[in-house]
C-alpha cells in the first residue's frame, strides 16, 4: 500500500476567513516503510497571518515573499498524492485548507476525489479516550522522539507523525524490525545444495538453543502426559 504522511502550516485556523496554506510537507511510505521521497514547499500566501499564527510556525511574510504560490505547485502536489492513502493528524483541518486552495484553481477537484484519508487524531481518540491526543502528547505517550521540534513545521511534523502512526498501528516502530534484521544477519546461515531452490537459506540454531528446546518439550510431556512434537520427531 502506498501512503503519504501529510501536514500543512497556515496563516490562521479557518480557511473560511481567507486564511491560506504557507507550507506543505509530505513523506511517501510504501508497505509501511518510508521510500525517501518527500514533497515540501514553503508558499507565498498573499495574505497576512492571523495574530499568533506566525509565532507558531516561525515563518514570516518577508521569508515567504519570494516563494511559489499554491497555483505554481498544484500539479506536482496532486501528482505526488494521487492514489495514495493520506495519513493526517486532524485531517479535517488540512483537507479543508487544501480543498480551499484547489477550489481557487480550475479542474483540480477535491483531495478526496484522488485519495483516501486516515485521521490519526480519530485513531488516537479511540485508543486513548479522554486523554490529550495532540501530536506532542502522542509522542510522549508512545515514546516517539520529538525533542528537535521547537516550532511547527510541515515536513518535520509529517516525519514525526509517521513514527506516531506506526506506533498507533503496532508497526515497525513498536516491534523493532531493525533489531530482528540485525539478528538474522548475524546468525549462521548455510545453503542446502540438495534443495530445489539453492538460494533459500537455512538458519542453524546453536547447541544451547537445541538443549533448551528439548528440555521445554520434555517438561510439556511430563505435565500433560503427551507431547505431539516429540511424537512427530519419533516418526521422522
């Protein structure tokens, strides 16, 4: 499955009041692993920030003055998200702003015409009812490092949200695939030359592991009076 972790920064809290998108950050994920592809732009909003919004993002109109407008990057943005499942925290906010931006253009339609959306805020509320479920609160609760997050930034928040999403859905972030992969690489592996597929590896267990396994089976047989694994071994 192709997924895109998405976040935006805006000039205010309500697109209905004329607020605009000033930053878009996206991280592409394929089969729950980041591909390394990202989509990130700062945007000239052609409007003022609402009071307080500028302090949240750390952006200024002077900084954004020479940046592209949403219309300039709309086609590339749509191409990046097209057909993906979008992972967004508080999706109604971001989708509302993006649809408002698209509505100013011709023939682009709406985000949901091209994508499905998974809202991690709704997921978190179901898993942790009655608790704070902001991105920072989830990072603390799920053990996700966000110490480098001093201000809101779309790409940085999308990268953090990826780790939060994996933890929420019991993905790689929680069960330690990297440790497992390192263990497999360090194990003794031989190829059986008589096997039909000579490239298929066979992992050899250590003698102490075989002894522990045998003792475990003997204990099961003593406790229950029967052990199917030992009976199967006797038939081989």
